[in-house]
């Protein structure tokens, strides 16, 4: 901040005069809880106060925090020292009295912002302890958290940076009263957080602040850079196994175990386990979970059981979940809650159909009339030993992978079908658009669904082999693509399920999500007509609650351009130039050993499908 000449002494005295008399404080009629509700979360109002020398990095960290929180749906605003002196405090100079008045005003403004429910980020040198203490007091007197962040960058480093050239001017005597040179900076005695920008990167400093705000309960767990897994710490596994040996058991189905994998790895954060009734109702009727703010959770994740199991385990404080013929211990379910599984209501709400022959709906009706919710403690990672476990990377592992790749944008594409060159065209176009927007290293998460699918879908091992061929032939850039498996079962619940697919990718750090045509749909098993409009998944995602940190990339229709002999974005003004190659036609060509039109699919990838469909046809014969 370039100091300005101090105003006349008379003006300084006038500012110290109390002119507001005969006034009475008026209490708001709107409660803080209501303000939080309006903002779509709990009340999070607070002030995060960055203090330190000019050039310490206060504004850099503050703006980075603002950007990070806003991208995750947390309402926030940065009050910066230079910016405020362009308006509210343009009448103030840099005398000690003016500095005190500057911070007094900012403290009051920050308190108002915090009272409105915002996370107010204040970035000011604020050199005097007494002024900062006064700012803290007015917050605490009003029941508002105040977090003091000391950006403890040595003077020598600040002078070396000197981005505004102010230290040079101060050393030359052109600026008087410059903090750190000829005006004292009183370092905080007991700050809440200390940052050393000379020793740690911007991201490391940012993570330290976020961790502190999370520990204080100001921010939800969903904003941290890693997700909460539900695994028992390795050093506690042995004692947990001993404890579980006396518990009553519930045997899991393969479908149940897939959901345990989803929960334990953190894909459904912040759920701590199978849904209790409150979680279930929020999901079924509002498509959200409100454990830590309003987070999208459009599909219930539940553990159904029979009446016999309910009678056997009622009243237990913990249960052991097992799997397989050998009843292998999988997890402990703490403080179980049993409630009715109203299957017809769930069928109509989740799937929007009364077709009981729908494959997942049919399994739901067969699973049990009761649901058991509770907190999961899982003994170890779920492994399927099918040669594909290396692709089943957890959200935290994927985040770490993206970090090592220096990714500044992650865009996810979920699919349950083989990839043709039209899909690849869309993914490459998305990458190109992100580069045009200024991202340096956008990374594609190619994320096929790996849980249960219906019988006529292409099995996961075949799809993975086909996807690997796509990468080997460099139809997609293997250097900027991560191929991994999303462990969720497929529910074929249309736009309701599309929200779940998108929400889960936030857990692994995706900021952009490509949604295709009818990505979770299927024909009505009774009539053959499509259960869902092919475009509704995309439209619903655009307005879905609890997904503020995810940008939806609309799906462009691709078709085979007969003139160009390749897949191309469809031009409706020239319909005669295009051919739509349906899934039915693709399967027939592969089964009969024929080749698709040139440019439709990478040759080696096509061979994978040919082999699968020909073997399937031979097996049926």
C-alpha cells in the first residue's frame, strides 16, 4: 500500500468525536440459523484475518482461499487492504491514528459480513496488536468466530519480493511511516495459524488454513482436499477383530459389498455408513444430505434385511458384517438403526416407475422389508481379485495422482459402454475448451462404472480391455488421461442416478463432468419404451442441488460423417451427410465379424468387441 499524506490534524480529531447519540441497537428478526438455511447450509459466518508485512503473501493466500471455498459452494468474500482504501477508507492516511481507524472500520465491516453468514477474509497489514484485539473482541462479543492468521514472512523476503516497489521507496526515504522500515509491526503473540510463505508453497499454506477452519467446525468436511475414508486404522484392526468376534452377524450380498466399497472409500462423503432413516428421507425426497451443509445425494445407499434378521439383531449396539461362504469379516456397523423399507414408495421416488421387472427394482423387492443404518468401520480395502483391482483407485488415491500430474483441471467422463470415436471427439473437445479458458494441464478421468450391471451390458473386464486399446492407439492422449474404475453398482434410475454419478466424482477432485445422452436410462421392461427422456439427465444436472463445485459439460451429439469418413459433431442442417450407428447395429457387426465404417472406432478396440460378441454368440448356441 503506497502511503498517502496524513489528513489535517483537525480532521483526525473530528474522527475521534462520537457523533452518534440518541440511537438504539435494533435486533434482526432473521436468525442466523435462517440465514444459513437461505444460503443452503449451516450458518458459517466468521472472519479469517490475515496479518503480516507488505509482500508477506496475505492477499495471495486470501484470494486463493476465496476461490477454493467459492468453488465448493461456501459463501465468502475478501476484504483487501488496497481495495478498501480505494473506497470506504479513501479518506485515511497512514498515521498511527489513521491506521487504527482503518482497522476499526474494517473490523466492523467484517463483523457485518460474518453476521450475514459469509466467511469474511480480511487481508490487512494491521500492524498493531491492540487494533487486531479490538477486531477480535467485537466478533466474539457477537458470538462470531474470529481466526487470526499470521503470515510470518521475514522482512528480508518481503523486501526481496517488493512487487509494488514500496520497500525500495521506503529505504530511499520517499515513503515515511512504512511498516517494517520506520514503523513497527507488532507480531501476534498467539495467532490461530502461522504461515511461512518463504518455506511453504501457496497450496501448502492454503491446506493449513482449510484444515484449521475444518477443525474449528467452521467448514464442512467436504471442502478438505481429501475425503474421509471409513477404514479402521491398521494398528487397531486386530483389537477390532477380537471385539467383533462376539457380535451378531449379518451376511452381505455381492451388491451390499459393492456399496460397502463405495462408502468406505469415501465416494459418498460425508455419509459415515449405511443411511439412517433421516439420511434416507433426505435422499429420497430432497436428493441431498445435510450432515455437513447441503450435499447432493440423490440415491439412497442402504442395507436391506429380512424380518428374520431384524428380529435377531434388534437391540444390539454393534453388528459384524460378513461376506462369502467363509463369513469373512468385512466391517462393524455401530449403533444400528432399523426402519421400514417402503419399497413401493422408493420405487416410485427413485426410479419414477411402477415397473417391478426393472432389474434393480426387482432386486430391491427381493432384498428385504427392513433397512439397517449405522456407522461403518471397515477392516480393509475391498478387493475382488479379478485382475482389475489396480484400476479401482480410491478418491484420495486419484487426488494424489492428479497432483503428481500437476493437473489444474480434472474433467470426468463416466460410461458403462465401449468407447467409439464420437466419445473420444467429445473428450478431446472438452480438453481443448479448457485449454482455451487458461488451464495449462487439464486431465481426463476416464471412469467406467465397475459395480453391478444388467446381464446384457458389456462386462467390466471387456470394457477395460477396450478402453486400454483406445489409449494404446492414442485416440485419447495417454499422458493426460487416467483410466480408473468407479465401484458403484448401476441402478438405471435415469436423471436421479445421473446426479449420484456426478456427485461422486467431486470426491476424487473432478471440477468438470461430461454428461451424455440418457446416461443412466434403459427401456421399460414391460413396454419397451424409454423410461426417461434422453436429454433430461443433462438438464437435471444443470439445476441439481448440492453440486456448486462441479461444472457440467453438455454432451454434443456426434455421428458418422460419411463424407469425412470419421465421427463428427452432428450438423442438423445437413442430415444426409451423417449416419447414426446404433448400439444394435454395432453389436450385430461385431457378432458377425464385420468391420464398422472407417473412423468409427480404433481398430484394436474394435477387435476386443468382436471377440466378446462372437464368444457370447457361440456360448448361447
